[in-house]
């Protein structure tokens, strides 16, 4: 089984950054509020399964003027009532209320799946951005080291040029490498700043400096242990797939609602209490009163509205079924891509390390040959460019190695796993 994210992430700094994001990210907060709203709406719909009973008391006063009074005198009459009443309770013979309740329930569950999906996505995005920030910091270090080395080389070439020991071409070529290194430093300084801004936006709060990576982090997460045989049930546990399934069930329930509109609607109103012309006699003997009002409504002509609603509900179900199929296909594709990366990235990383090591040694040899007059400065520049390029690609591959684990964990639905409730100690 996949571990919960706190067991998957082993770097304490990254864990704290993700905790900050789960607490402060606005998109995740909206997703959680949507769940609360859907839960409340489900409660409203569920209440229709039960009758509504209310207590009511009434004082009806009527004034009769002299001109209308049989006695020739004006008078004021009162009628007092107190009763319990059940207002218009629908007897659900044809499943309209039950299907509305099922629809609300599935919408609520789908909103919770959407929240878990947003949580999984957020965890993955924070981890990837955190790793990218570290990789760009590493690239910035490399460019600064390269600039220091090239400035030293340029100083030696410049001195040799003044003495006439090297050509102006060598001097200008050395000067271009220094300028290029300075430009690269500016570019990676910008990249580091952009990465930090993106990370703070995801987290939704300022990030303490001590929680940021100081370079590429290859051991920030555990390797993902794949379930044996990789059964399809693993993908069905992904929150986006579950959300699509809930939406399909809600659409199916809406067909039941639309179909029930073709049948009679039966509702009851009941009331019981006491009534009197005098308040003192309201609860006396022989003051009881009751009412029973059944109501049956049979649709005869609706101008095609019921048929249109039923057809729309059926189309909505087909749309939901298509979205469900697409969610499953997307899940399989994402897992296949992640497995393809995971199956090849180790070999690529090893080759990049060997290439970077060979390029570094080639640069040392060419530089030594140049200093002993056995090679042209162009050979040194070519070797230096190859060395820097190899080290840049190595950092990029190291980032891909670390990111691959995060991606595989996410596409398997790991980020959506809820942490088990903490058990109290007896």
C-alpha cells in the first residue's frame, strides 16, 4: 500500500513547507468550503424524506361595524386556535424525493473527492516547485563557480595578451566567456526568484529561509513501492476517478427525478389542536379540532417539458459516463508515463554523471595542454563549454530523478490518502 504523504516525504524542511501549504493555500481552502456547502445542501435535501411538523397559535379578531351588525351595534369577535400541523408531506411512491436525496449525496461525496484531488495536486506542486527551486540554486552555484574560473583564465589571457604571447582573437574569446557567464548568473538569479514566488503562492504564506533547499535534493522522498501486479483498483482509488464516478451516479439519480415527474404526486397535510372563541376556553373540553387534506397532482399537459427534462437528464448521464471513461484513460496514461520515466531515469542519471566526469577531466587536460603551449585556446574554450553544459544537464537530470518519484506517487493517488486518526492512550 502507498504511504501517506508525511511518510513519503523524508526531508523535514519539505514536510514543513507542505504543512504550511495545506494550512494556508486558498484553492484548497475553497475546496474544503465547497465540501461544507455540499454537506449542508445534502442535509437540506435529506430533510424532505421526513414530514415537517410545526406548532402554531393564532388569534383571529374581526370587527363588525354598526351598519353590518344584526343587532345594530358594532362588535369585535375573537377566535383562538392552537395546533400542531404537518405541512404538505410528499409520499414518495415514485422515487422523486429518494432520487433527489441520492443526487445530493453523490454531489456531496464528489465535492469531497474534489477536495482530496486538490490536496493531492497541491502536495505534488509544492514538492515539485521546492525541488525546482533547489535545482536552480544549484545551477546558480555552478554559474558562479564557472564565472570565477573564467575570470581567472581571462586574467591570465589578458596578461599574456599585453606581453604579446597570445593573439587578440584569444583575448576576445576569453572575454566573451566571462560575459556569457555573467549573463547566465543573471538568468538563474531570476529563475530562483520566480521559483520562490511560485512556491510562496502555492503555500499561501511567507516561507522561512531555513525551510528552503540549498541545492538539488535527491533524497527528499522515499522510493514508491508499486503494488504487486499493479491492479486497476489502485487507479480507481484516485480522487479524480472517484469524483467522476460520483458525478455519474448523481446524473443517474437525476434521471429518476425526471422520470418521476410523469407520475402523480401525492402529498398530505395534517393538523390537530384546539379552538375557541374565548382564550380561557382554548384548552377546555369539546374544543378539539383536526384537519386532513390529501392532495394528488397528475400531470396531464406540460407542453413537452417533462419529456425535455428526461431527455436532458439522459444526455447528462451520457456526458458523465464519457467523463468517467476519460478520467480512467487519463489515469492509465499518467501512470504509464510515470512508470516509463521511472524505468529509465536511473540509467540516464548514471550516464549523465559519467559524461560530466569525463567532460571535467577533458577540460583539465586541455587547459594543461594550453598552459604548456601544446594546444590553442579555442580547444580550452570548447572543453570548458562542454564541461559546463554537461554539469547543467546533470543537474537537470537529477531534478528529473527527484521529480519522478513525486510524480509517480501523485498519479497513483498517494497524495490524496488521508492520514489515520490519532488514537488516544488509555
